[in-house]
């Protein structure tokens, strides 16, 4: 969980009078999860955050997902995805690769600022695969760069503003629920433990308010039954201060400290986040197994309870050399299929002491189904790559 932060101006006591320079009251907004019995933040608005002047249904055009049939390992190349329009943004330009009842997994190469957006169905995890930019939120702004993870809590209004000429390439998980650090990394009071592979010093949150004064402002809202565009009387970015433990936060994958051992370590040592019925792991450059008879690449394995989705984002992934996988690739290894290193990779890895590879892995405990974007970037021959040698 994020630790307590205090940003901007707030009164000494919660739920007491906090007055503007003109004598009027600032409007409180308590953002809380799990029925206000878990993390929360208290925000102070210049205007009423409830002042809606219009509401319109918006068509959700990203289509359905379909089962992984026939069941087989699959390989997808996000670098082959294209967009019909040149002015792609990080919200409306998302293309869905995979999904199930717990999470939708999307990709976008954004070039223009997105509309204001709020996901009221669950937390989002954004991974910056390329480019950089600013994520403006009701809590303040965060600058993000290549390798950054950004957790956006449920119902946080935000927009993404790319900051460079190259597209801002984002890998996005939309959960139906909440995303956070694994509970085993945290003390009973929520502090990162000494054995955790990252800690509070690695986390970044907004440091100052972001104030805008526009009126009649549109916000696109994803909710449990679809998409709606609300028009607010005043810009939602009118928060003069807030405090609490619920806010958007970022940290860079390079700040994840790999856990290594004398022999090959199992995937849970790479776990970075947990969500509803899924986990996210970071495979980072690291010293590899140092037993004199170790085999550094992974053994063949079958994760019998989950689908494994690996996104290759940096370096050279030793285990799959020769399979066609490259930077920007995604491999999907479903439950029911044993998978492992490319033929010859185990022998070739003997004596290695360091792997320069970076990947983001998502394990889901319900089967992942395929979206329209998956159909557009699949390598049809991948499933037979072990037999080809």
C-alpha cells in the first residue's frame, strides 16, 4: 500500500470547517475503498465535485474477447499493432489484447493528450514501454518515463499527456478491483518489510496540487455497465490539498531488486503487484544461479492454476532465443501447456553469471481470452517453435 502523504493545504482536523479566502467552505471529498473500511484520501475542492450538468452514454467500441481455442502457446508482437487514426491518445486509443472477468489487458502507442478519464470499475496499472509524458490527476501530476509502473486507483480522474515526439507506448491492466504490493511484503501496519524487493523510497506520488479553472468540462467514465461521458460544471482539477494513503503512485522497474539464489528461483520471487485473481512480476537484469552445477535458464514448467503472459521489454531473454520473440513481444502460455526454454538454451546457459533481460509477467487465475488486437499481431507459428529447434 502507498504510505501516508499530505499535499497542499488542509485543515488541522478532518471534517471541520476549512474556508476559502472569500470565506466560503472548501468542499470535502472522501475517496475510500472497501466501503470506507480500508485506505482512503480526503480531498478539498474549490467547487462541488458533485456538480454534473450533463450525462451521455458512449459506445464502447473495443469489442468482445474470445477463448484461446484451439488451446496452444501463442506469441504476439505489439510492435506490429497499428491505429487507423494518427491522433491516438492513451484512453480512447487503447486496443484490447486479452481479458477475462478480472482484468483487461490493453496496449496503446499514444501521440496526443487524452480526454479526462475515470475508471470507476477498478484500479489501473500502466507500464511505460517507450516514450515519456505527464499523467495529470485530481491529486496532482506525475512525470513518467520508460520503465515506470503507475498505479491509478479506482475513480481517480486523470489524463495522459505524451511528452516527446515518439509515441508513448503503454501496456495497461484494467482490474475489476484493486492493485497493490503483495501482502507478504508488508508489515501488519503496512510498511514494506526488509525482505521486500522495493520499498517506500522507490515510490513517487504527486507533490503539489494541479489547479485548473475551466467550466463545463467533460470526463469519460468507465463503469461496471459501460461508458458514460459526464459534463461537470467546474474542472475536477480544483483540489487545493489532500491527505491519506489512497492516491496514484509510480516506481520504476529498474528500482526492483531481484532476489537470486544458488539454483534457479521460482517466479514468485519476481512478484511486484497483486490484483484480483492475478499477479504481476518483474524480471530484471540480475546475477544468475551460482551453484557450480546450476542451469541458469528456467526449467520446463506447467503452472497448473494460471495462464502466464510475458511482455518482453528490454535486453535479451536468454530462454527463448530463436523462437521469434523480440522486444515488444508477448508470449501467452496457458494452463494446460508445459513450456520452457528454447531447445539448446539450457546447455548454452551453462556458466553464465548474469542475464541482461527485462520483462513484465502477468499470471491470471482465470483463462485469458483474446481481444481484437491479439488477432492483429499474432505470430501463427510460435506454438511449434520447440519442435523446430
